[in-house]
C-alpha cells in the first residue's frame, strides 16, 4: 500500500508545522525540504521530527535536481549531518528517512543514518525528460542493499508515462518510489500503488510546489480515496488534453464513494490515444471517458463501435470486452435529454434550431436534432465542416460570420452553442458577438465552465431562457456509469451531483 507524503516547502519550521496540522488527517509522512527554509532555520532542523509527530524525510534538494539549494556541496553535507546528529533513543524523534542523491557519496552520512535507524532514499531526478533505460536506472541506483530507490522523471509525452509504468511492472520486488512529474504524470501520483511507488508526494494549497504536478493531499485522500486503492480496485478515467476543465472525476469518485464501490476514476491527460490505450490495458481498465481532442481520433483504435458512433464520427466512452475496446457515445442522449427537459417537450417537431459549430460536439447535437425531427442551420468558422455536417441531415449551413449570423433569424426557436469559444479561461469570448438576441430564443451553451458564458449572459439579459452544459454533462455521465458499472446511476444521488458540479465552479 502506498502512502501520502506532504512536501513541506515553508520558509520556517514553525510554518511547516502549521501546514502539517492543517493536513494531518490526510497524510502519512512529510518531507522536510530544507532547501526551502530560511538559512537560519537550518540549525534547528534536528528537533523537527519530534515536533512533527509523524515520520519525516530529510531532503536538501539542489537547483539542478529541481530544488532551491544553491550553497556549496560541503555545506549541504554538513546540514545533512546536522539532521542526523545526536540521535534519540526514541526513534520517532529522529528523521525516519534521509534523501541522498545517487551522486552523493559520503559514507559517514550513510553510516550515521544506519546506526540511528534512518532509512536512506537513494534518489535520481531528471527534470527535463525520461531516461531511455528506466529499469536499468532503478536497478543500479542502490549503493547498498537496504536503500529505497527513488526515480523522479519529467515525461514529455504520455508515451513516457507508459514507459515508466512498464519499468514499474518489470521491477515488482524492488522497494521504490517512482514519480512522473508534470501534468502528464498525474496518473502516477493517484495510482502510486500501481506504479509500485511507496509514497505519493503532495503539495499544500498556496505553498511553493515542491515538484511540478503534485496534488493536494486532501484531494488525493478524499476525492481519489487514495488509501483505499489496492491492486483489486477497478480503474476508470477520462482521457483528453489538456483536461484542465473536467468535472467527471468529481462526479464518478463521489458516486463510487457513496455507493461504496471499490473503484477510482482518474484523469489521464494524454497527447496520444495509442499510449493512453496501452496504459489502460496494462491497468486492466474496464472503461473510460474520452474528451477533446480524442473523440474522433480514437475511433480507428477501437475494435468495434456503436452505430451511433459510426454515424456521427465521435466517441466519448470506451468499454473493454473480449474483442478489445468498444466505443459508444453518451453525449448524444445526454444532450437531448437535457434539452427536452429544459424546453418541456418530447421532440423538436416544428422547431427551427441554430447549431453553432461543426466539431465533435456539434455532430452529436445535429444527429439528435435530426432524430427529434427538428430543422436546423449549422454555422461554423470553417465553411466546409459546416457544409459536411449539414448535408448529412439536409440542414441549412453557413459560415460563422456577419452574413451567416443573419440567417439565425430564420432558425431562432432554439440556439445551441457547441464550440469551445467562451470556455474558461477565455470567459470573455463570444462566438455570436454579432447576434442581437430578441428575447424569444431558447439558448443552450454546452460549456459548463464558466457557469454562464458571455453568450448566455447576453441571452439572459435579453430575456431568453438559457441553459448551460452542466445538466448535459451529468446526464451523459449517468449513462457512462451504466456502461462502466453495469447498473443504473443511483437516482438518490443526482441532486447531490448537481450541487457538486455547481460548487466546483
Ligand atoms: P468538440 O468535440 O468540442 O466539438 P472539435 O471537434 O475540435 O471539438 O470542434 C471545435 C469546434 O469549435 C469547431 O466547430 C471549431 O470550428 P472550426 O471547425 O472552424 O475549427 C470551433 N471553434 C474552435 N475555436 C474557434 C474559434 N476561435 N472561433 C470559432 N469557432 C471555433
């Protein structure tokens, strides 16, 4: 079982102790990053483990390894020795671990550590990439047999993360800490147990982040239920890039916890569908959500797809079966259930609809508008894509410019915005800036962060009924849940999930 380690990067020991108190119930041990302390504080570190009341790693990280220490190597070694001096017989008052880099060869330090029961973490950091031979690195790091090896690398692609995972699988018996830093590496922090890593390093909110990509200990412990993750835990997740705006982990992990299901839902920010699928298979994932920009590009990698996915050319859910990955689309039904509920109708008969955009989301929307017997106009920045999408259903089409926007007047019962324009952080952007709402249009924006886009605000100010994408998101997640878990989304939690998605924003 892997443990949660809080990386302490305060300027004073007193501040670090406050941070420990704030997170105590979420953490198992801390790493005292002496390189972040004010120089005078260095003389006091020896007393820190006794005050912390939980195991402490002593680390003085140099700049070249991603830390803040700029002094000489001699004074760094003296500081490390200071941390080991005058050991107490009560081992809890000594440092539990000392982090010594692979290039640091000071036998007296190692001997002192061993005598006083301080375990050595032999570390290697690559802050610019991932080494070719990770297995070789892991196997050659130890100076002596009782050291814990630590390899922290900076993936430049998701394929790098997969290489690290393979290395973990090839060294099952090695006592190690394995960290993929940066945004690609987030799965390695949540799934530290699967990466064979003894600790997952975390950062306190508002503090200097000890290494890029560290999560907050509370998020790890509460949202991802890190301490309950074992080999048996079923892993689900979402892949996309950059994956910064997603409520899906909050939705699924909350329901898994409420339902007491031994499963975790992890964000996998991936630049390559192929690499993500390799990791998903190695992790025995039963299913996953797929989002921008992979909804279309994932299709050729799947063994089979539903008729709907084939039709609209976009897949947002994959499930693993005997033949391989099967792709379905829950955006479609999520969208129409949300729209019909909002307008209080069973279909779109007689309705004239404007669809803004012609990407993956617009394909799902257009298919549903057609199925529900509505008539539509597709407006898109790139004309050819508008034309291609509209022609499938004999819809009208035009460019998303002044002339195109004039046509909305003839399709103004319902306006559905499907592009990413106006999504956080570009909250001011408005794809229909040239359109004046009259107040009779029903306006739906599939974006859910911000809660009210500029477009929705203008529509609402003009008196239009408006609806954002959070209801659609939850409805499509309910359908995914059924694919993933094999039973209905528990209806008693729907209200709770709605408030959670709103709170998150
Ligand atoms: P999704 O799956 O979310 O629909 P997508 O398939 O990449 O993502 O489609 C993005 C949509 O947003 C497209 O309609 C795109 O217009 P183009 O087809 O011209 O690329 C639209 N879009 C993205 N950025 C835009 C911008 N700055 N202005 C106008 N439309 C934009």
